[in-house]
C-alpha cells in the first residue's frame, strides 16, 4: 500500500541505472526497428499515428521527441510540421542516435542529439509539443520525466506519452503473455535474450494508466487524459502545460491528485 502511495505521488521510476539502459539499447540498436514491429504484432505504425495525432501539431511548429530511438516518431512528427517546422529527437544511446541520424539524413527539419530525458538540451517553452514513445518506463524518475517535458513545451502545448500497459481485458492479457514469455525468446534468437528480458521487467514495474495520469498531474500538467489502444496493451496519455510557470502549478496539482 505504502509503495502504491509512493508510486502515485512521487511517480516511481525504473531502478536500472540510465547508463546501463543506454548500453542495453546500444547493443540492440541495429535490429531494434524490425524487432519492434514483430513484438508489437505489427501495430506500432498505428500506435505511432495516434500519438502524432494527439500532439495537435500544425505546419511550421516545433516538437521534441524524447527517447527517440531510431527516430521513427520524430520522422512522423516532422511529416506533420513540414519543412518549415523543427523536430528535435534526443536519446541516451549513442548507437540509436547514430542510426536516427543516418536514416533521416535528408530531412533538414530534423535534428538528433545524445541527451538524457531528465536534462533536456532545450530552454523553457521551446516547443509546441513533446512526445515520448516506449521510453517513459526506462526513466529512473517518471515524474521528473514529465516535469522536464512540461518545462520545454509552451503554455498550451501538449505532452504525449505512449507506453506498454498492463491490460485488464482477456485479449489484452494474452498479448501481455506474448510480450512476457515470447519476447525474451525472440531476443535470444538474435543473441540478446537478457536485454529483452530487461525490457519485459521494465513493463512489470510500470504504474497503471490511472497512476501515470496522477503522476502527470503531480508534474504540473492539466487536462490529463488517457486512452487504451489495442485491447489496452498500450496506453496513450496526453496532458497540457497550463499558463504560468511549472513551479506555481505543481503544488496544487499534486494536492488535487489526492
Ligand atoms: C523502447 S526504445 C523506444 C524508441 C522510440 N521512441 C520508439 O518508439 O521506437 C526506448 C529508448 O529510450 C531511450 N532511453 C532510455 N533512457 C533514457 C533517458 N534517460 N534519456 C533519454 N533516452 C533514454 C533508449 O536508449 C531507447 O532508445
């Protein structure tokens, strides 16, 4: 009970050090996109479309994609903002960022930097939206992850998070069995069983969708809402940065979450 309370109000986080997470993704970077498509049951492009839609970005706007990996979400955001817009993708894994740069070298509106989600390389209110896809569960402090995304979006801008969930529906739970049992074996086929087992663990420790919504409010976001996708196997969370500095809104939002 006490742990649940802490998870709700402090946000919780992945106990694996960020350096180790970065090294893990360095090891799987070359096969990441293909594996991701198989692991998601070929749903990943559909989930990505929903995430990008939820940003409400328009042509010429700017966005940041946190924990960008090979930059697939960043590229879809760039399609939306067009060549007069700007999309920054950041990730702690050198290999992931190298792949993102190589794959999107022809896109002048896209930029990739090696950076930690908890210390984003951008000033306050720089972007119209911030996204994170399958990255939040890797962070050592979920609340700080949302606070940092809130900091870099302008008032009225959206923070959008797509993440694997622990579904309640029967079909969703079957999907989770696939993820927990089969994914480490698929990882073993490419010599990365331990890395994929570690990814499965990060889902086990992740808060429920309602708890993540509470963490987002505690971080200072308003109008927080979430939707289950594909029988609740993943959830899409959206929050808005209110007017006024984050430090002034974080207190009342935390109390309201209770
Ligand atoms: C499961 S992948 C998701 C990649 C991409 N967003 C996608 O949807 O395909 C998680 C990514 O989070 C990155 N990551 C983990 N911890 C991070 C941190 N503290 N800061 C920035 N990136 C991080 C990893 O290096 C990895 O590329």
